[in-house]
C-alpha cells in the first residue's frame, strides 16, 4: 500500500497517544521518548479505542476494560502471544507517515 500521511508531529507531543484515520482504518499513534509508533486503534477485548487510553511509558491502557498494550510492538502486556497490528512509521519533516501494508 505504501506510506500515507497520518498526522503532523506537533499533534502528538512526547508522552501522548492519539486516534487517527488512515485510508479508512482506525490507528493509534503514540510518541514514546520522541519516537512515533502506530498500532491498530481497536482493543482485542471488546473493540475499545486504544488512542483514547492512558499512555505510560510504552504501555497504553484501553479506556474500556483496562487491557494493556506495548505500543512499540502491539503485544498485550498480560499475554504477549496476543497482539494488535503494528505499522511502520516515518517522520518526514513535520509529518508522520505510516505504512498500512
């Protein structure tokens, strides 16, 4: 599919997470220590919006039922065998691009 613009870097300050739509897909973008990560925005448990969760370090907690995910690789903290999709990111100038392929 190739890289598509997801957001501007200014919209996701360090230590924050945000929901975006890229090519119709819900994505959660997280800025961990200046590196931007992209994972599916949909929690595996009941479909909660991960981009609305609390980000602490590299772990986001789903706001609906508390499932926790490592945003650097999409794995569920309590069960690393389960994971949401994780996408490659690139920062180009002041814009963030992700590869949905």
